[in-house]
C-alpha cells in the first residue's frame, strides 16, 4: 500500500508515514525573499479545534468544530479560524503550521480505522477553510505524530540466520532506514512533542529561512492542564510560547 494519500480538496499532499503524518501545500515552492516569511505555529486539539460534543477526543472525522473565544471589552465571540485568517490576510507571505501529537492514531497500516478518521478530519478542516474563499488554505501546514506501534515496544527480535537483527523485506518500517528496533523507536519519540522532530521536518519542507513568531498551545503546565508539553515544545524550537487565551482573546 502507498504511504502517500492525496487530500480530497487537492490543495495539499497528505503524506502518511509510520512515524509522521503531514499535510504540505501542493503549490508551495521555496523562494528567496528580502523579508523572511512569518511563521505562526499552533497545536491542534483544544487550541484550534475541539470535539463538537465536549469530549476530550473526537469520536469521528465529523466530530470537531473551530474553538470560540470572547474577545475585547464587548466580549465579542471570535472563532479561531477568524484569527488565523486575519494573520494570513495581513501578510501575504505568512504561513500557519500546526504541530499535533496524535497518540490515538495508528499509521501501521496507513488505512487503519484511526488513521482514516484523523486524515478524514483534516481533509474536512482544510475544506472548511477553503470554503471561505480567501485562498488561505495553501499557506497552512500540518504535522502530526502518531502512536508508536506496540511492536516497537516489544523486547522480541526477529533474527537472521547469523543471529543478527534483520529488517523484514515487506515491513512498513523499512522506509525508515533504521536497522535496529531501538533506532526506529527513537524516530517515533523524536517526532512527539516536546521533542522537535516535527519542527525539523517542517523546516526541511519549507526550504528557506523564516521568522518564527510564536507557538501557541493549551498544554502549558497550568493546574487545569494535562501536561506542559506545548510549553516545553516552544522551548525546544526556540519560539515564544503563548496560550490559546493569549492569542484568541
């Protein structure tokens, strides 16, 4: 099975690898500019979107909505997509990139139920942005770290006739080009926030210098937060850290 899936709305190339899911704008090409493009980075769940029915996790590809915050002295209701649109409209060379841990998504095989649900949801999100008619979706990037397969957590090893570890010819991990199970495991860990693997992947895909404005996420280590992984991720990539309340209010 191919490890590349094309987004249904044709603005992005969706790449599904064992250790990474990414949506890259199809029409993007790096170019030399006098002014470095501005990059605004965000977490996804409970930062830009949340489940429609107030659960912690989406139950289907349709179970999501853009988050809403109250803004200004008039307590005006503002959707996150409105703020993202304003950021991109204000500067035609700016981009939004989303980095998301998806510990419930399994990419081996790439047509697993959880992977199909997640990529279907992203397709719908990008389509909702495209339906606004502002042509901003081609400046939105997404990187997601999937669940590490149980096989990489096992102590069992496959061995060849000489007793050395071997990679099975048809293994979905053969594309990782890492011969040892430990090395493959480290690749998965490197992609998971607060580690910086997803950011490094974006930097390679973007292919030119840029100015990282900030990283916004809800895992800030507050008493009501499940962790401080977003705050630590911002530190890892050298970005100013902001909470959703600071960006969208």
